[in-house]
C-alpha cells in the first residue's frame, strides 16, 4: 500500500488509530499522517520506521503524529497503540479490538 491509498482508506474507515510506515511510496508516512490528521484530527497516527532519527521525530511532531516507533521494537508499537486506545474511551465502545495482531487482523476491523 502507498501513502495515498492509506489516506483514502482512512477516509473510508475513519479509524481511531493509524499506523503508517515511514517509507511508503507516493506519500511517506509523515505526509500521509498529516493529511489524515487534517481531515480527522481525533485520529491517533503512529509512524513505524526501520531507523528513528531526530529529523523524523521532529517532522512527525510538527505534523501532529503521536509517536515514531522503530520496527525492531514491535512490543513498543503494541504498547503505544494500547495506550492511545485507553485514552480514547469511544474506541472500546466501538468494538475496537485492542488485541489485533501487528497486521491489523481482527474480527472487527479491516487493516489500513
């Protein structure tokens, strides 16, 4: 999936949390995240990247992205998603599966 497709899918699904790869084609994760947040400011956006650099963290923060997580630390990604879901009480009411796997597989929701 490329960044433009992720934005279009977010428009359709209106998720509580979006996890974007930093190195997506067409729009990188930060640009896609910025577009998603412009349309859905209540959505939590995380960027998942191979290497975390201060420049990426600064760009993500400036875009309103909640966190940048290194791909080598999948437990940090899961913990951050759970933390964001706990801060959003409507996610549980909507039936969001906080125990979905890293690919977003859940009986309740379609992965971005």
